[in-house]
């Protein structure tokens, strides 16, 4: 093996061997029914990629022996770290010989014991890409907040929480303001009152 080759790792936890690996990619093509009765589509929505792997870890590794050495509790430490990553809902980076996968969430983890493996473990694990977005706040120019040639206020939205039950007719009679956009627009345009 060349010097550039490294063992498979999840969040820095290195394993003896990668027994198998499957990458899955799925897309959704939404359909919309037209008046003629035929469905049409206008986009493809890419789903998050998933990575299925079965990893092998032991206390006395045959592969990467110089890197790991012999340890009586290595398997237990690796299992404990994997459980901790799963329980903490941490996003992890997975490194394999075929590539690096970032922002992955552990969605399935199986840890089982068998007589044939002894203290070693084959650990099936499934990870899914987590896509995030960020929000941005911008200032809307005053010209967008005014109505028509008069430049009168286009109204406001009531963001306070209340008990409800007030209607526009009740507000008209009492001289109050319900805070609805429709009421404010009509009132400011002189259509109410």
C-alpha cells in the first residue's frame, strides 16, 4: 500500500477495514396535472445522498497494525465514540479511499457481537448528507412600502399575539384597528369608514 492511503475514518475514528460500501443518489420529479389530463414536470429535485458501509474494527488489527498497535479496549472505545456521535446528532466527515463526504448524519448504526468475530466487530452504518441553508436580512427601500401616487402607507401587519375574536366590522364601529393588511389598505385608501 502506498504512503498516501489511509484507513476509512468517521469524524477521525479510524477503522481496520471497509468490508463494503454503497453510495445512493435519488431524485424526485414532481408532476402537475394539466387541464388536458396529462401530467407535466418542470424540475428535478435532487435528494440527499446516502452512504451505506460495513466497517470492521478489532483490538489486534491485521491491517494498519503499525498505526493502531494492539489494545485490549480499542473496540470498546470505537463503539463508545460512534454511539456518542449518534446520540449527539453530530454532523461528521467520512473519509474513504474513494472520497471525502462532509456534513453527514448517522441515521442508522448497528453494533452486534458474534462468536465468529470474538472481540472484533463488523459495524453496519448508514449516513445521510445534511444540507443547510442560511438566512439573510435586507432593508426594503421606502419606495416599496408606499402605495400609489399619494405615497401613503400601504399598511402594517399585526405581529402581536391576541385572543382573536375581533372582526373588521367591530373595529370600524369601535374605531379600533385589527392590524390586518386588508383592513389597513382599505382604510388608507378611504374605502372604509
